[in-house]
């Protein structure tokens, strides 16, 4: 998922996607811990990056709201 796609999402969509990605990450980590080999080992890394992108975008939006309130 690209940052531009995330940036265009609404806050509610971001929260839904964040929960979905975290659940997916838990499932993949569970598979790794049980010893099952993943079809795409790179997928865990990609999910973590997507989570970080969503959190970054969410924090930027919050800061923008605070700056607008202070002006």
C-alpha cells in the first residue's frame, strides 16, 4: 500500500485498515512461531511498513488539526 493511498483515506478507513493489518500480522507471527514456513516471508515486513505508514499519516493529520486550532 502506498502512502498516497493512505493519505487519501478517511480517519475511519484508516482505523479499519490498521486493525485489519494488525490482525493479519498476528496471524503471520503465529504461523512463524509454530514453525510453519510462510509462502511469502517478505509479507511480514510489508505489513509492518504499512502499519507504520498509517500511523504516520494519522499523526500528521492530528498535528494539522492542533495547529489549525491554535491559529
